[in-house]
């Protein structure tokens, strides 16, 4: 197909896939009506200046497909762009349920990044609040029956920040479980227990678990008051191994800090030291080989294995790419999809944060496609 060169078409990409859906995002599309189509499924939109996003549903599973973007048919239908992508294969067994995870909400932040630092002036509601509100709405609309927030809920753990985040999380319309991050347990942090109790958010300072159909969710606490790096001591390690080991089936463990490969940090911010992480992941693997771990803290998307256990780091709601993560629980597998928060004012903000760190932040935080969207088969 002959494509029309158009400088107003910027960074069009298929950002996320599941078995039958794809999220398409762009920094800019030509003004006017635009049609996005793959495998005969089409969405027509009237573009507006700046970034945007659509979801194509009803796609064939496990197939290499071509996204075709063109001017709308009734306006001539000039082809504009093509992108290839592959939908995930259909998982084994029946779909048992869906839940979502978010992380690094940082309620109270007013800016992001260095070189350059991005600040916002304009919208009455600050970008961390808007990002969280939209992430919850979009995850619940997708089908999440429960949401887990993996820490750095606030900028610095002040009481008014906890009140703010508790109010937003409590209004999600589904049960919400939280763990704390290093920013929530800083030197002058408040105790958030009462704020979460008031709005019905589940917060337990001890390791805990909740059972869903087909999976046990386990909540670990890696944050140490007054310190950036994480720690899981032998006592908590044993308790977490017990909780995943007592699951009737697979287990999914959420904590704030990612495991470092070495005893010292090789990237910022420091995570869980390898001398803590290695015995933890060995204990989890031995207690329940069908366990996956998910973390935050790094504000990036990265998939790796530690001592044979799958580890999915996911990014912040409030800086590029600005995401929430959906989990579809099947009888024989779990599928992760990372979607960009599509609310226009959030996309406008997260696109601005992409170019921080001299332009390195964007690709670093987004990670590879396969870091974000995958199916893990249980043994
Ligand atoms: Fe954070
Ligand atoms: Fe953190």
C-alpha cells in the first residue's frame, strides 16, 4: 500500500495486546476523521491535537495482524500508516476472573524528571490524582474485580496525602488492597491505617493474602522506614513462603521493591538487595512453583526471572508511559496486559514526561513489548 507521508503522524504504535484486543496509541495523528482497522475490526475517530489512544476488540487470537490507519472512508480514505503486531495465543482452560494492579501513584508530586524537569500548570486537579482516578476507572471498565496498589502511594507519606489517596482508591467501586512503598514510610510519614479504614481500602501491615477464583494474591512489605532500598527479613520470608505454599493453586505476590541482581545497586532507585532477594525467591519457588511476583518502585516495565520465579516490574500511573496492569486468570495460565491510561489530559501529561533524562526515559520506562504483555502457563 502506498502511504501518504504526513509529519503530523507521530509515534503511532500498538502498545498493548491481549488474545483478542489491541491498544493503539499515538503522540499525534493528522487532524480530521481517521480510521484504524485490523482483521476487519475498525474504529473511526475524529482526531484532536496531541496524543490519543483507541482499543480494537474482537481480533483473532494468536495471529500476526496488520493495523491499517487511514483517513475515514467518507473523507477519501487515504492510507496513512501500517503497523504489524501479534495477538497473544488463547490461554488454556476457562477464564476465571480479572484483577488489576497499579503502582507508584505519588499523590502529592508536582513535577517529574530531570533534564528537563516537567511541571504542569493548568488543570485544576494535579496529574497524580487525575492519573489514579483514570487508571481505576479504565481498569474497572476493562473488567477488574479487584485492584492492588503496589506502593509509593504518596510523595512523602503526609496525612493529607494518605487522605487523598485513600479517598480516590476507596471510590474505585471494587475492593482495593495496598502495600506501602519507600515514599510512604519516609522520616515524617503518618500512619495510614485510619485513612484507609475510613474509605474501606484494605491495608494490613503484616504479610497477608486474599483468595480469588483460580489464584491467591499475597501482599509483602519490602519498605523500610526512612530508607530507599527494600528489605525482606528471614521472618517475613518464611511467612510469605507459607502464604504462597498454602494457596489452593497458583499465587501472585505483590511488593514494592524489585530484586536487585547484585548486593549493590546497578540502577536507581535501589531495590531489594540480592542477599535478601535470592533466598526469598528460592523459598517462594520451593513453596509453590506456580508463583509470579510483581513489583513497582523502578517506574519501568521489565520482565525477568529470579531463581525460576517470574518477576514483572510495572511502571507508574503518573509518568511515561502512565499505565495500569490487567491480569486475566485462567484455569491453566495468567495473562498480563499493560495499558496506557487513555484519559486525554493524562496522556497529554505522560507524553510530556517521555523526553526527560535527555530523551532516555521514554524507551527505558516503556520496556520491550514482551515485558508488558505476556501469558504465563502454570506447570
Ligand atoms: Fe515511586
Ligand atoms: Fe519506590
